[in-house]
């Protein structure tokens, strides 16, 4: 069998921010830089060698552009267009996009791109405990995505088995309801748990033959080797999934480990992150050198009108001048985000290339990318685990940690408070399912009462 794969998924691609942004451009010969704001949604730049017109929500914009302009539409949801980003996945979010139905835009018609969606339903970490209807989510998935996350209660921090058992049961019920609705879109099951044992238990409780993809939640702050240990262990337990998605990984070093783990035959790993959007908000512009480094582009840091962006991505090759990207208008943020996603994707592809060349190349890349000694040690352990698995299909017990994640108060809040929120969300969902009994066929229901 050939090796697995590792692909980056830019998350947080919400319709309101990543659709309908048009850039018209034409060659020009301007003596000096000028900008003109036409209206709320339209701005014109006269740069050294080009004129640019940027229009937000261009589909609803009345402006008529003359004949000699070339049009580029930056719209990740337009499947006819988005091969230009060289990405295999995009990920939207039901909670942030459910008011828009973009199925009319050939959303699903590009066979090379998989559109994923997160439910965004239980933002327990942000203090939400209300619920959204899994049936509504499923209808929206079926129209607008190839595969969507099942509606879960993120309980990765919960150590109490009885609570975990209840959240698993709710997810199992949600899965049945959603599967009844989804005719075209697939679902992605999610596993939670505060330890590997709990995760395997959770998987056993929630697995469903009709769900071909799986996601591992709550790993973001774990040491890198623990993430690899968990991923390989779950793969060893059940290697039938076509996708193993690690939810929300932002550290660059972890991307290296995941790229290396994709040498395991049959293990197709993805991970999503919204850092391309988060960083874009502050005008952060990523460079891949091969380490991802950050430039802040603003009127102070960009001292020349002819400062050319050091990147050939679809955004930068049109915008060309840093000066244009340093303008503080909201829609430039979307262009930053697209560029940043492009750079992270390039980095992940590069890491996979290095992994294919072997451990020595990977060690070398790690030495260029990671300077922190603790992180380097984690990464070495992670690489060792993969090597061990490739050799003997076992997950090295020496690194079998089941250790707690490195938690920061910002990520999780107070522990008791978190449990309270999970319990509140649970109660809401349990009440909901008490009224839904008739909608789940009886043989499925029996399984769910155990
Ligand atoms: Zn770029």
C-alpha cells in the first residue's frame, strides 16, 4: 500500500467574508500612488504599473467597469474558480454561514476540492450552552458541503466517565438524525475524551458504519508526541476511515509531525486551523522561509510605494504592492487571509515532501523551523513513534502518556465552570431528544438506550 496523505484545511471560511470579492486590474503607468474610495464597497488604487479596483459583494454592486480591465474573483465558494488556491479543502462553519445558502454557485462541482463544515453548534469554550437543531445542520450540510462535522458536545476535558457516556449518547442520537437527512453530504464523526482510554471508549460508543470520516477533538494543546500517539492509536483501533481529521491545530511544529505521520499507509490526515484569518485581522502577512514568519504590513512598516509583495500566490500576484495590502479597509483582511492560507498550505506540502525523503530530511527541517528545545524534544518523540509504527505497526508504549493537555485559562476557563457548561448543554440536548424519539427508527433507538 502507498503512503497516507496530509492536507491542510483552512477553517473559518465563512460566506460573508470569503465570497464575492472582485478585483479588477489593468496595466498602467502611474507616476505616483493614489487611492480613491468610490463608495462603501469599492476602492480604486492607482499603483506604479497597474490600476486596481476592489469591490466587496460585487454580485450586488451596481458599478460597471470599463472594457480593458481583467477580473479576478476571490471567492473560495465558487468551485469553478478556486483551484487557483492549490488547496484540497476549505472549511466553513454552520453557525456563521447558515444564513447564506451558496449551493447556487456550483459549490460542489469541483471534484478536486472537498468542502468541509464545522457545526459550530456547541461553543462551550466560549460559554454557549444552547443547542442548534441537528436536523437543520444536516439539511444545510447536504446543500452546501461535501462533508460536515456531526453535532457534538465538546467534552474532551471531561474526566467523569458518566458525563462522557451521556455526551456520547447525545452524539449517537444526533448522528442518527443527521444521517436520515444527509443524502449527498457525508458526515465526520468526532471523538472526545480526556485520555486515550476515554477516547477509545467514546469512539466505541459513537461509531457508525455510515460515517466514513473521523475527527479527533480537543488535541490543540497536547504535547506533539501525544497528538501523534493518539492519532496512531485511533488509526490502529479502526483503520477503515478515509479521513482522520485533527481538529484545530495551530502550532507549526505539530504540522511537521502530522506530515511525517502521513507516511503510514492508509492514514489520510487533515487538520484545520483558522490562524490565517485570526492573523489577517492584525495585518499579519505570512512568509514561508521554510519557517513560517510573520510580517506586519501597515503604513509604518511599508515605507515605499513600490514595495513589492514577496509572494506569487493568486492574491499577491494581482495586488503586487505591499502598500495596497497595508490599507486599513475590512475587505483587505479577506485577501490577507487567503494569502496566509496559501502560505500555510505551501508549508504543509513542503513538509510532506520532506517527510517522503525520510527522517534525516525531516530532522533537518525541524532544526530550521523549531528553535524551542522542549518542542524539539516533543517532535523527536513524535517522529520516533511514527518510525516505530512504520516498522512494526505498534504504538510505542514508552510514549504512551494519556497525559493532560497543557491548558491555558484562555482556552478552557475554570474546570468546574467548563463541566457546568457541558452539563447545561447536555440537559438541553437530552430534553430535545426526548421529543424526537419517533424520528429515529426503532432498531436504532434500542441501541441508543443502552
Ligand atoms: Zn501571497
